[in-house]
C-alpha cells in the first residue's frame, strides 16, 4: 500500500506547520543547477525519494501535502498494518501452535485499544524520524500544507490549509499523489457504514463478525489479522483469492484460512448492501450474510481527479492514473509522475525507486525504472512471495517453460518448525534452463524471495542455483532444494546434501 494525498484523520499532521518559506527563496543553496526549482505534489515514498535526490542534485524543492506528511505507507498502510499483523500472529500462536502438546495454549486477552496505542506511537515515531524531521532540517526544501492544482503547465495554485491561496511557479514538477481506497458501485453500499483499510487499522474495537469484500492483498492480510485477534471473518471473493497469481497460490491460502476458521466464499457476487438494527446485511448470489462490520478492500484509485491536470495537458488513463513512460515523463514536458497515482505496481519501494529516477531526469539525467525483476510479498501466514514470471505470464510472452514445485515437507527448516504448509515453485526457460520466476507460499516467504530475485537478475540457470551454498536449516535453503528437483529426487538426498 502506498501514498495517498491524505493521511488518516486520526493522525496529527504536526511537525512542519511553521516550516513555510517562499518557494523562490533558495537560502543560498542553488547548487550546480543554478536554482532549478522543482515542485513535488505529495509526501509519500515517491515524493520523499524524489525530493531528497533532487536536493542532492542541487535543485530547490517546494513540496505540497494536503494531509499527513509521509503518505500512506507510514501513516495508514505498510507500517500500521504490519504491526497489527504481527500482534495477530502472536495472539494466534498463544491460542494454537504446532507445539501445543508440549506448550499448552494460553489464549490471550486481546486489548485492542492498547495495541492500537502502541501501533500509532510507532507510526508517529517513524513519521517524525523519516519524513517530518528530514524535511524540516533541509534548507533546500519548502513544505506547503495545502491542496495543489495545476494553474498551467508551469505553475500550481495551492489552497493552503490556513485559508490562503499561494501561487507556485516551477521549472519541473513531480506528481506523487498516491491512491486511495476504491469503493465499488454496489447498491446500498454508500448508504451503509463500512470500513476501508484506513478505518479498520485505526479502530480501537474488534467486531464480533467482520465481512470483507475483496480477495487481493489488503483483504487477505487484514482479514486474517482480525480473525486472529478474535473476530469471526468472512471473505467474499468475486473469483478466488489472489486471482492474479498462480492458481496454486490462491488454493494454498484458501486452505490455510479455512483451517483457521476463516470463511472464504469464492465466486460471490454482492447484489445489495443494507444496514438494519445495527448490523450489515449483504445480499449475495449465495444467500444473505449478516455482519457487525463491513471492510471494503477492493483495490485503490489514483488521487488525480482534483489536480486540474487538464490545465497542464497531463494525460490520464481510463482508471485515472497518470500515463508515464519508463523515465516517469508524462505527456507534458517538465511534468513527471511516480508511484500509485500512475499505473506502476502499488508498492512503496517501487514508488521510491521511481521517485529517485524521476528526480535524476528532472535535473538533467536519463534514468529508467526496470520492473522485470520485482519481488512482491503478501504478509499473510503463510506468506506469499513472488518474483519474475509465472508460467502463465511466460506463456503469454511466448516463452516455453519448465517448472518444479517443492512442497515444504521436503524443507528441513519447515520440518523442524512442525509447519509444512505451502510450497516453492521455480519456473525456468526451456532450453536455456535460465531461472525466470519463483512463487513461494511459506512462513517467512518474504525473507527468501530476494535471493530468488538476485538469481533471476544474474540470469542463473537452475543448475547454477542448485550448486550454490545455502545455510542449513533456513527457509531459503528451499530454493536450492527446489532447484535440485530438476535433476534429482530430493527425497533420496541426505538432510544437507550439496
């Protein structure tokens, strides 16, 4: 989840309210670009990376943010969600674990209010340390708190939060306004109380019954977290879970969820949403469902509608995303875009990489962003981690493939953990035997996927991967074992055979 233009209403903006200077004033630090002035709209991953790189390149930056500094990731996305997921994981292990015969379970008393306070304290700590303080201490950066819209292709009008209107002329501009939760056009939905991920993460209560509309990353991560904290959760998927991934991934995650008591309703169409007597009522093609709370997690929509992009001649696609090329150039010279407001993958590390390259290009460079080897992680338990191409993606590109799937009961780390849920799948190019994709469903799969990414980047063959030294009793050793299955029966190997 990445960087919208607004933070959570529950989060204080704070820290930079007085840090406003006239954009034309460079504090004597024009640098080798002779006072090049860059406007940045937004303050999330893409915006911050671009700002810092542009200043490093000698430019001056005026950064405009209408909500909480830091955007989605630190305020209402990556950081708070992973804190909640970790707390839920610990709660789950106290209730049930593979070692409960020898370590009898002690079901926890979940104090959601205290967990939320701890979560938000860490959010504020990171926002101050990694965003607000860095901006406040940089004399080449001016921060304006307000909403920006384009006046023309070389200037902005900023409606400041204090009521003033400020004109900002720029030499270059970066649009990095992120995205916000999408709300599907389901009859009755907007008239019923519902959560998006923002409200769910900020809630100090746990609903007894939680219905989740959605089947992608946010839906499965938060659905499992609420279930493990004590809610009775039902996931309503229009197709199957994580339908864009290899089908085996969704099947494995669905099985894991159902084993925990999470209800997964696949191929479910919601016809109507109502609210009666304090409960949400969903009419579906599988009957009626009642819940105390409804979480809508059906994707994110680019924050571009209020920017006045037509005044600057900036083109957007049918989904409202700013159209860019590999160098983050928009349709208008001197205006760039990066992150979730574009059609780039919605990961904060992609946004940050794009922002850095945009800044290089805005200051005279020629950088592009290569996303052919992009690792991704879904923080469920077991985790989902992927990089490169699936078999289906490779076939659509005309690549003939071979593949092997190693179940975790062949991985020593999983065996000693008494947790063999999941698999590791390697996809290679037929003929060259070059590794082109890895999909993993495993506890801590996110900790092994970068090794796979490096192997793909290095264009290693599956045999070269199999020949590498991997430390014994690590989950990442599963990559070596999976590679060995192309030429050996790993069940016939000794426990740490090279």
